[in-house]
C-alpha cells in the first residue's frame, strides 16, 4: 500500500509542485507539504523494505525478491534526490520506473508466498 501511496504522491509532486532552485536540499524538500509527505512516505518505505528483507533472511525465503525490492526503492530515492537538484525528466522517469520495479518485486513475493 505504501508504494501505491508513494506513487500517487509522486505524481502530485511532479504535476503540481514547483521546487525552488535557489534553496538547498532540505529547505526545498520541506517547503511544500506534498513534497514533504512524499519524502516521509519514502523513509517509511525504506524502513519497511529493510524489515521485509530481514524477515526474508530469517525465514530463508524470498531473499532475492525482497533484495530487489529494496534496491528499487533505494534507486527511486537516488533519482528523487537528483530530481530535487535538477528537476530533470530523466530523474522523474527513474523514480517512476524504480517504483514500478519495487511494486513488481513485492507483488511477486506475495504470490510466491501463496
């Protein structure tokens, strides 16, 4: 669910939020409620992905899928930080594709558990 919420927030930020270019990273990020919510959900996602990987390692199952999901979330975060810096279309696309990859990994993990 967090990935879907994050995807929706990302679309909102991309379409409706203007990120100031003259501010450093943290003032730029927390200058907008939508962008701040996007970042907070990203941190929650990162924590959840790490927790999922720890559980996968403990149970010795789905390690590859949860590792790939975590890697995709980290890649989206890196693209997001690049987007705040330069607001490039490539960074926005990178965030969207990495989020889609994470969704696919976790969806595959859920179906493997059934």
